[in-house]
């Protein structure tokens, strides 16, 4: 199995704080998800979107997958992505994270190549960033055990497996403004983002 081939955009959340489906977020008249797909296609052959609404996507560009375990949050999306992946490692990002950073993805892949890690995440401000990250199929047994016990924390899962943690002092050389980990969680977040980046 190819080491790095698959990526997933998690787009199955309830978007309760935003007030509408985050899959519909746009900037400059283009869906943010479409922007993410375009960037991911520069590095990955197999682009998955974890979404309950496949009609939103051009299926010649992406594979839309459904959560095997529904209504349990992002860990369910990661589980389905690993179960459906065409490679050992799966790059994972959420649909409300508009600042995907391709050079940093390249750095993470270089650090993982030829090594038997279960995941690769970034340390920032004393915690780990569990998205804009890689998870590997080797972690599926631990993930499935977590789900079976009703434990749905991505952070907890990442701490239970053999995770390569990129130190903050290294990551900031690639991500000086840390924008890659920005989430648009609320209407206020979205309005500020649109003001800074040319409107909807």
C-alpha cells in the first residue's frame, strides 16, 4: 500500500455554533471546501470528503464517504477515512480550516517517511493540534477500541497511539502565523475571515 496517497476533509459536523452547514462556507464566491480540494490535489491522488451530503461534490474529483459510526464527532470521520483509505497515511483537515499549508504537509511527510508512526500532529501553545495532521491505518485497532468504549476524543486517541509530535519551535519555522490551524467556528469568525480575504 502506498504510504502517502489519501487525504480527507471532515465535513460531517452539525455546525451548531456557526448556525448553518459549514460545507457552505465561501470566500470570493468559491466554497472553501473546493479551495481545499484544489490544494490537496497537488499532493494526494485520493481525496475523500466525509459528508452526509454527497450531492455537494463533483464525484470525479473526490470520493464522498459516510461515517460508519454516526453522530460521534470528528473521531468517527477519522475512523471512516482510515477504513476507506487507499494509503497507509491519511492527511486530515476539517472543512472549516481555510488555510491549508502545502509546504508544511511536505515537511510532515518527510518526517514520517520510512518510520512506523501511527500519526503526526503539531505541538502549539502547550497542546497538540489534531487536525492539519496525519493518521495511519495502523492506528485503527486503538481507534476502534476507543469507539467501543464510548470514548470519542480525538486528542485522547492521538495521545494513546505512537504519534510523532512536531515541536512548536520547528513548526513555527513553516507556520509563523499558525494560520494553518484556524477554525471558522462562529459567524463572527467567518465575518472576520471574509473581511480579511475579499468577502464571500
